[in-house]
RNA sequence: GGAGGCGUAGCUCAGUCGGUAGAGCAACGGACUUUUAAUCCGUAGGUCCUGGGUUCGAGCCCCAGCGCCUUCACCA
C-alpha cells in the first residue's frame, strides 16, 4: 500500500510539489487556528435570495470533496461534519432527475480569478480533492440556484498528499473501509451517522441513570482474577510487580465491592475483553454497561432496563408517535411494557416438554444430536434453550426465572431454591441485557464458587474463586439488583447495523 | 479452529476458451468566468495478494501460504 512505501510515489511527489508552491506564495499549507467559521449546515440556513450587495459575509472551513474548473472560475464543494445525510438532486445533463446521497453540510464555493486576487488565484491552482480549506466570502445563490459561497479570500488549512477514494463511488471494500476508518467517515455517510448515534445513545443512558440517582465510577481493567462472567481472558504481565494479570471480562465484582462500600446506586460503562471468537456479533473488546442498586432486585432491574431502552428509542424516533425502529427486515416495536415470560414457560413453548421432565429433556437433547452422557439435567436444559428458543425470541421479551445452577452469582427465588432471580432481555434473537437479584450471602457465594457444574470443563464455568471478593461480601453487602447491557449490540439494534464492526470505530483486524 | 467465497491501476470495477492488461473516476499537460458526478483534446499509471507447479504460453488451471467476508464452533 502506498502509505507504507518509503519513497513517495508519483502522486505524493506531485502533491508535495504543490505544497512547496503554496509555501512559495508566503502561505503555510498546513494552516493553523481558524476562528469564526460557521458550520456549513448553518450557512445553508442563511437567507440566500438577497441582492448581491446585501449578501451576508461568511467564513467556512471544510474538506474539498468536489472540484470543477471552468477557466478563470473554479468551483469547489466543501464539506464539514455539521449536517445530516440528505438526497440531493443531480443537476448535470447526463444525470438530471436522479438523486445522490450527500451531506447537507456541503456547500459550493465559487473562486473567480478577479474576485480572490493574485495570491488567492495562485493558491487555488494548487488545490486538490481532499485538501482542507478556509473560505471567506459572501453567501447566496448562483443563477442556476445553487447555494454558494462567493469567495473573496482563501486559506490553506491542510493538504492531502495521498489520493482519496472515488468521489462518486466512495469506498466499497469492507477491509479497506475498516483499515482506513478516517476515510470511511468522510466518504460513507452512514459511518459518521452511526458513530454520532452511538455517542448520543450512550449519553442518553448516562442521562437516564443520572436522573435515577446512579453514580458512574471507573474500576480497574487489569485484574488478578478475571471473574464475573464465563469467558476466556486475555493474559498480560506487570513487569515491576512481576505478576500475571488478566484484562477484565466483566465489571461485576468491583461494582459489588462498591455496594459493600455504601455506594447504593452505581454503574460503569467500560471496555471489557474476551479472548473468544470474532463474528458479526463479537469483537474481542467491547463495551458493557453494568449497574447495581442496593435494596433492589431483578424486577427493579427490569423496569430500569425498559426505561433505559425506551429513552434511547425516543431519542432516535424523535418527532414520531410510534416507538418502532427497523432492524434488518423487521420493524421492532419498543412500546412498553415489553413482554415478560419465564424461562420454563418459553422452554415449554418452543421445546415442547416441561423443564422438570428429566426424561423428556434428555430425549429432546438427544434428538438434536447433542451428547447427553454424564451431562447434568440443567446443562441439557440450557443447551436446548440456546438451540431451540433463543433465535425465535423476536422480542423485546424479558426471559426471567432461570434454572439456579446456571447462575452462581444469583440469589435464589424465595421458596424455590432451583430458580434464580435472573432475566435476560432478548430482541431479534440477540441477548441485549442480563440482570440478577444479586447474591449477598458470602457463605453461599463461596460454596458456589467451589461447586463445579457436572459436564462443564473448568474454564467454561464461572466457578473462579475470588477470595478477596468473598472477603468483601463478608463485611456485608446489601441485597441488590444488578444489570448488564451490551452497549455495542444495543447500538447495532437501534441503528439498524448488521455487524458489530460497524458500531466500533476500530474493530480488531490482523495487522498488516 | 472447520467449511465456503473473494483478492486485477490510488478508488470503483470489467477481463470471453489459457494467447500482448482494460474502463470510469482520481492524477499529469492543454482549452474554457456560472459549473452541478462540468465538458472537450492529449499523456502517464500494473509484483493481476505471495510463493511454487502444470503448459510453448497463466490474471484465468493445480498446490501451499497470507488477508478479508460469510457460516459453524466458543462467547455477549
């Protein structure tokens, strides 16, 4: 790839020469602080039909995305990030009547030889697609009606020494887009839109939780024991202490320590790392939101989850009366209340046998070809649920009351020690949220840590003894509800994105 | 990790039966003071992912490797 060549190729050499020519005009091609530029979207809102003498004076800064040269006039289109994607009508003879995706934050610039002076005109000769320029001028319309800044002065603000993607076709190659995300943001409108939506969604979550009195904290990402979830961790090493460390796989155990410490409503939005496979739904590092509320339980968490998601959906459906957003082929209805159904209920609905029917469950599992020998009943149940139920949960649906053996960090349901007070929220077959009535009994906790589930290898179970955490519980943790939400998947769902790599700006790729 | 697909100019893509490597855009030179994905004339640009093999001859066929995509497994 040309970026990695030590000797600049012909393209770069030509543009470096232009750079020198700009310098020889007494200008800095890289510019500097540039005050008082109006966002282009705002400029486009200014009155444009005034007589020439009354046109407003404006200053803009942006990237050159289109350049047309007609002798002693140059036409530029410059773009900044201030707008939203719109369809614009094409005006050329060849494409008249068709439309094109564009940012409403582009604006045409007219550079006339007589209007910009000798130095400005000389500078304009050195412009290229991809350059960043500042423009002073008056704002109005050309005689063909195009919103235009009629330039009186030009300011070089940054040269592009490498060629940009095709001005029409943009970027199609997925790998190229991921490895050059900065170009993807410029030339694929959806990429910037999704990025900004993600920011707004996360801000909406913060605002919502702040309104409920939760406080946000930051806990360590380097753990001596990677607990709180069932996943393989990344392993690293601290040189000075000469100790093995793990990148965290969950936020849970530290946040619960904070419950012990009297922080009664606490949450964290943070990166967690799982050394597992990569897929359209899995990136090795991803963002989790976990929250804990003292004196709450999983029913409280259900209400918070629903409120939180509805708050996000309202943000994205602003102005519309219905809380519906498309995802793929489906239109998902987020109107509360979401359906609530127990694990056993859904199991019977989709598997066809009741959950306590040991023989029935075994037969059903064997019918799918699953090796059942030596497997605990609950392992078979869990397998069947994942195999036959999860994908069918169009949702939004809260699946609650899980078999207790699957949830070692969860409090048992009062009066039924085999049921854990836990729910997961499913939307379009995706697990979006996971919540518990947390276990605050250190004796049970310690025993559960030690207990191994029949048929599960050690690294796949959550039974990782964390003595420091148990010691914390022994000082007294209030009963609490806890909730975890996969932020990336939530953003996927709400922005109608099919792959996690498009809601993460820089997903992991093999280095080249 | 398994299976399948893809990899050609800076970008987007053609490339027939195995027979001299193509287009549009971008770039370079020229014309043009109202263009709209400007237009017109001209020029240059290639490790056809890499390495082997078959063949008189390979972008194309075979083998191996690398990267990406899809899917399965693991996981959220």
